[in-house]
């Protein structure tokens, strides 16, 4: 009756026991999956970070706030009680991924120290004990910048193509698919969450039907770390309010999240916007021998505010070297901050 | 052999024809699913926005850039060729969701005018023709602020609980799950994408196994629009660089994305950070009869930069009413911008 189709199965077994520090996680996971009989080559085995952390002893007694601070590299945005931070793993999340649910009251669970390594260890153990070649994803629950609610994402992965790269491929109409990079590991994590739920004690799930994403035994692939944009590599390294405060405060330590130096024309346009729409403004640009901008001079209206121009330069990865009044204008020499 | 578990099936049928303006989308979708025989009550039927748009005639000849502009409400962040914009639907996406793939070369596909309405129409048509009560999700491909690659998300939904609300629920350990709100509609969309792929001409998928999320016939639920944070309701309404430029330019039209007025202590801390760490600074606060802040006075060091303080106030939803030098200090009267 069924038409030809691509079919996936996703299941999350009941009966996984509470996990404690030092437990044999692979053994418990395999037990929950019919002693491994339910696994087949090409399956993707998903495990919540929570049980990985518990097995690895990443549970702390005490206050959640102290644990969040410990895991935080940088507070990206804060409003009232909400703190969005970038954590040790480069993940930008509320509360650094520290979780006080599904753990004994008064305790908190930190994320695994190296979730890709945790995924590799679980994959190797499954292969060693059952001979089955699976991909492994370690999942965690994450909010999104512009959308309500959370989805599960892959914070660790082994033996899995975490993103399908279509660069150089074309669609059936012949259009290039240059920027299409489906983050399939995150979609696998979300599918697993649909089967697991949050309250039913099902931290394990299997996704079957995408064996094309699973790598040969011994090849672990790039891991979920490859899905994290490097600091400064995204456009949202600071919350909107924090960006304003950081740029005006101008501490060098706060510069990296704004990213690499902007192209000179982008800096020029940004400064022009701030010193006054329609104001006369010109810029001259000096290049290095390899065509990288080395220095630029901005001619600004005489009433241009130094603090404002400095903040715009800071946010664009440039710094002011000189600020000189010439007649009715100001000439502002700037250079890229990282050179 | 199988242990007790929660099981999901996801399948994406082959054989869906190319869709054109005015086509009977429900008819084509049902045909691809064994004339509807493959659907059961409680299934979630997923359709890419692309085929919905094509059926609704949302295809334009011409340049992608012009179409992006048409769909854009606000450019949130821009760097080089990358434009992250908030579009008509409130979705923050690269290129406003305008797509030039899987369409005839020289044409672009805009998002449906009202994807929740499209989902409701498809759901009603399926019910009318087959008697089957399904949930419907209209999917689209979206990047994320801090992660590489894209996942599919729900931009339209009907008859589906788009988020599971655990407010007031407790985990098995008795911990409250106050902020846990799994955006299951987005996870369903991602699972569908895993079955559909980008190149195989499978724009339809069915997710079976979460009938608990599907509402009774006639109840369409809140739709995917409810997953969109309102403008200013997120902390990332501007890219980091754009935030700096917009706050310093201070155009009232750019204020809303920064959000509602900050609490006075947050404004105070932000201004203190900018006028110089360790500088003497105090503030007095006047409240309205309903305890809402009405006015505050900030005492600032005499060398505080007016443009800088104004920008911080702007970004925090406040405005400067007066700026008066008194001895060595400045007294700066401020009030919430929206009152």
C-alpha cells in the first residue's frame, strides 16, 4: 500500500535506570535497548547530556548560580533574571547549560567536560561490545535567539556527518545550493527529544533511516563542536544592549565578540550614520602589500563626538590612532585593531 | 524482542509532482500519500513552505535582492553579503526567507503570506476529503544566531500544540520545570527534513507517534506565529555592530528592537560602566502611583560624555530629559521612552 518514500524510525526505550557517577553508561544504554539487539549498523544513538554528565560525575551540590558562573566564559546578554552566556564549550545558552531538573533537589548538573569525547567513547564501547556501527549524538536543550521555547541540539557527536554540505551541488532546476548546510545532527537531536520527552525517564533514543550520515567504524568525524560558530564569528556576540555598553566602555577584552575588522566601506558607512545623516564625510585608505587595509583616514564634521566615533570603530574592529581638528573638520586616523 | 518505548515514524513520499500556482495542494499531497490511505488520525503532516508558496502563486520572476527587500521589515544585522533580516512574519532569517533554490532559474520564491492560514486550509481540506484528523506544519529552513548550518522550523501550524508547556509540572525528583517549553513543532519540522532532504523532490513528510500533540478537529491552536518572539521581546533585536550604530544615531524608529524600558538599576549599572568604572555615581528614582518608574536622576562625573550616556539610555528604553552641570558633576534627568 505504501508509496516509495524515505522512512525513519525513532524510538526511546523505557526502563533506563537512574544513572550515577562511575556507572557503565554504555552497558546501561545497551541494556535499555534489548542488550543491544535493537541496534543496527547505521543507526544514530542519542543520549541526553544529563545522563552522560551523571555517569561522568558532573553533578554538584549547591547553588545553581555558582555553577553557572563556573561554566560561563562570557555573559552575552542579561535582562532581569535571564542570563544568556557563552560557556566553556562555546555554546550560547541560558544559564550556561547548567540544569537543576531531573536531578536530586539541591544538586545541579553541569554539561560534560568534552561531549564529543563522551560521544566517541560511547560509540567505541557499543562497537566493541556488539560489533554494531552506530553514530552517537549527545543532546542538550537549548533556547533560540528569536524564537520562543527550546529544541534539543547536538552538543556532542561521533561517527556522524553533523552537517550535510551541498556546496557545489545543484537542485533539480540547476540552481546552486551554495549556502545550504543542513545541521542534521541538531535535527536528529530534536527528533530524539520528540520520542524521549522531558518527564518520562527516557534519556536514550535511536534514530534509524539515515545510515548515509553514519561514518565507517574508526572515523569519528568533526563532532558537534564543528557546529559552534567561533567567538566573533557570529553577528550576535553581544546582546543589543550589552553591545552598546561594551563598545562605549571600550575594554579591549570585550572586543573579540564583535568579530574581525569590518571592511573599510562598512566602517565608513557606520561612522557616517552616527556623525549625522547627510554630513560631508570622506575617507582615504592605505593598503598593505597584500591588499589588507592597514590604515584609513576619516574626514568628519567638526562637531563629531569622539566617544561615539570611538565606539563605532571599536564595534567594527578598528581603533582611533589620531583625532585632529583641521579647519571646520576633524581628521580621524584609524587602523584595524588586530594588526 | 523490542523493549517498551515511545516510537515515532517519519516518512517522506517520493513522486510529488512539481507544484504550480493555483494547483490543488491538498489533492497533490494526498495523492503522494496513497490517496490519503497512508494518513491516520493523530499524524502530523509536514509540507515545505516552498510548495505552499508555489501553489499560492508566491513566485516572482526577477532579482532575489528586490524580493528580499520587499519581504524585509528591518535589517537586523549585515556583514559583507550576509543580511539577517526580520521579515513580514516576524521571522529573523538570512535573506528574509526568500529562496532561489528548487525553483526555475531567474525566479524566486517568497514565503506564504500567512503560513498559519495555509496550514489551517490544508488541515481542513484533508479532514474534509478523508475524514482524517491530522496536525499540519508548514516548514522552512532557517539559520541560527550562534550555530553553523540550518535546521527546518515550523513557520505555519494548525491543529498542533506547537510547544509543550511544563509550567507548574515537576520532574520525577520533584523539581519544578518552570521555563521548560519544548518547541515541538520545530522539532517535528526538523524530523521531517531528515526524511525529505533538500534534493530529492520530497516536500511532504508525515510524523506519526505524537498524537498527543494533535488537537481535536476544528481546534487549530495557536499556530507557529506563537513561536515568534515579538519585536523587542528578544535580547538580540540588533546585531552587535548595528546595536552600537543605532543607539548612537538615536532615531526613534530604531528603538523598539531594543525592548521595553530596562529596570532603573539595570540602566544605572549600564551608565556607570560607560562613564568610567569606579566613578562616583548615584541615582534617584521617582515612581508613579502604580510603582512603575516615571523618572530618574543620574548624578554623573563632570566629564561624562553626553552622546555616550544618551546612547546607553536609548538602548535601555530611556531618554534624557535634562543634562545640567552642577559643580563638578552632571545631573542627568531621564525617563522611560514609552511613557
